[in-house]
């Protein structure tokens, strides 16, 4: 997946404001965070933050061409992040602080 990120970041430089690039960067970073959790037992905070950044950008930006299914996909993945991953961050930090 890191190779995918490398290619998508190159696309971001080349195409700039592109809905597909924003969407795929967000979902790929989310996939990295999920895979890291499955293999290592913790979420890669950088991957989570980048997923939120690009998914939110895709969700809130105006583009000349629109793909509504990508907007719905962003809402779904962001719901997953804020419903489980971010909650786990909060619970983990609360446990460490106690």
C-alpha cells in the first residue's frame, strides 16, 4: 500500500485538485491504518490523520466533475474512523493517563 501512496502523491502533484486522488488517498491511508492494526495491534496515527485529512477534503471540496458515490464512501469511512478508531485513541489515552 505504501507504493500506492507514493503513486497517489505523485498524482496529487501532477493533477492538483482532483476528486479521485483525494478519495483514493483517504481510503488507502485508512487501509494502511486498518492493516497496521490487524498485523501490529495498534493504529498508525499518521495514516489515520492522513485518511481523515484527505477524506474530509474530498467530502467538502467543490469539483468541476462530481462523483456522488465517492462522497458517500467518504462519509462511510469517516464514520468508521470516528466510530471506532478515534474512540480507541480516546480510551487508550484515558487508560494511560489514569
